[in-house]
C-alpha cells in the first residue's frame, strides 16, 4: 500500500512555505481542538503539516472520495475530504475498508445532531460505492474523528461489560444499535477470552449479546 | 442554488439509469421544493429499504438548507 508521504497532494505544500508561515500553519492546526488528541508525538513531528498522513487508496476508495467531495461542495459546506488508512486489520480474503475523513470549519454541520448527517452521508456513500454486482466494501465516513472517538468509547464499554459477563456468568444484552456499532462491539470482544458475542432480533430491534462461555 | 445539483449527484450515483434522473427546484421565499424523478425501475433505489435512502438524501438536503437559512422539501415523483 502507498505510504502517506508519497502522495503528491497539498499535504506536501506546507514544506515549501517559508519557515515563519509553515510554523504559523502548524500552530493553527494544533489549536484545532481536542479532536486530534490521540496522535503520538512521533507522528506529530514527522507530519507537522498534517497529523494524519495522506492515503491514496485504490480506485474504489478514490470513487468514494470523489463522491463525498462533490456532495460537500454542492451542499455549500466549507470543508474537504481525504482518504485515511483503514483502521482495522481485515480478516483474510476481505477487501480493505474505505475510510473518508471530512475536515474543515463546517465539519460540525456534516456531523449533525447525534451524528445523523454523518450517518446519512456514510449510508449514501456506501450505496454509491457498493453496486449490486461487485464485492461489498465497508465504507466509513468520519468527520474530525467523531466516529473514531465514539467507537473507541463503545469498544471500551464493550470490554468492560465483557469482563462483567465473565465475572457474573450472566448474558449481557445491549440496547438496539445500528450495524456499524454492533460490529464495533463484536470486534472489541472477538479476542476476549471467555465470552462470545451474538446479535439477536430483527431490524431496528437488533441487539448485541455478550455470552459467557466455559473454557 | 446547488441543492438541485446535490440531489442530482446523489441520485445519479445510486440508480442504474443516471441519464433518466431529472431534478427540478422551485423557489419560495423561505422554502424550496426539490422534485426528483428517476426511471421507473430505479424508484426503489432512491427510496431504499424502509425509505432509508430517501431519508438520508433529505438529511443532506436539510443540513445544506440550514446553512443557507432556508428549508427545503425533497419530493420523489413517480
């Protein structure tokens, strides 16, 4: 796969700026808020102009990026989109997921109330990229790390509840969740000793269950 | 107004016959109406299971309208 710094897009541009300007830019990005906290110092030093490395992706990922970019522009939103490296290790034989990240001043509008606009954009992007006859690809559309933060909270909670299921020997059932969130729980507990996870129920009532098992 | 183009872009990306996608926008003082027409066989694709696709398109249209300080209604015509 392509290395982040090999991508000849505007990620490289700040390097050509005079030092003072480049520094200014760096500072602006630092003050962008708490959303980027998760990144290591090392990464920050290597990529001062952009803490998340650019990622080129394949043709279908480019197609997804193109779709999101066009939609953002036609919505009149002051923000842009870029591709990110897939967040999860894919199981063998599976195509890597496509991750599109929205950033810029209107990101809040793109997230919307409780992430509703973001969910809609992700759903439509998924639809646009996954035509009926071709292999299905997971598509994630995030904005300023919103989904990533939410998912890591959910994964932490899943592991805590997984431990509780083991300790108490009881089945723990979640609230109904969307497929993506259920997937987060399943993945968070996939390698967790002593429990299995299952989804029960149909449609909007589908819930994840954490079931303790004897080793 | 870019909302017409927005609906066109999204609809064309979803249907089998993108050339048959027709979008009309009617402007009121504070409200707009966007009418989407697609090929007969594609209606299901722009509505989606339980109307989820239509609902998602309306969500984007609403977010974009809000920024412009307007309200927009999206109609799918058959």
